[in-house]
C-alpha cells in the first residue's frame, strides 16, 4: 500500500492535478504491439503492469515512470484487434506531453462510457 501511495504522490504536481508522463516512441510502439498480439503479455499486464514492463524488458524510465499510468482505470483490455486498429493513435497519445489524456484501453464500449458521464 505504501508503494501505491508514494507512486500517487509522484504522479501529482504541486497544483494537485494528476499528470501523465510521456513514453518514448520505442516503448510506446512495443507496448501497443504487445497488447495487440501477445495473450501472455496481456495477462501479466492486467495482473501487474510493472512486472509486465520488467519481464518484457522495457527501458528503465518506462518501468519507473509509466507503469502506474499504464494500468490505472483499466478493468478489462480492449480486444487485440481493436488495439491493433488504433495502433498509431494510441502510440501518439502515449508519447504526448504532461497533462494529456491517456488512451482508454478499457474494453467498455463508447456508448457505455458516454452513459456513465
């Protein structure tokens, strides 16, 4: 629990607003490609995002700074096909600067998201 609290503190600027950390292009491409092709990676990623990034040998910056944002709010991944179809858009979003909206990799449909708002 302490690790999660510490990570949440790191992810918050002095303004108190949550922030996201941009991912390097190679890491973003690797993450999206694995999510779009590897059942094993997807399973580990859903159980423990940091372990997945470490096991599949992502760069240390990605492991240290992005693992929390990767999984936050995701209950079920979108299908491999949906992720593959949105590959370029997801990679662009992962590489965006601070205070950008992170991609929604959750499997909920757009209609379900709009009803929840």
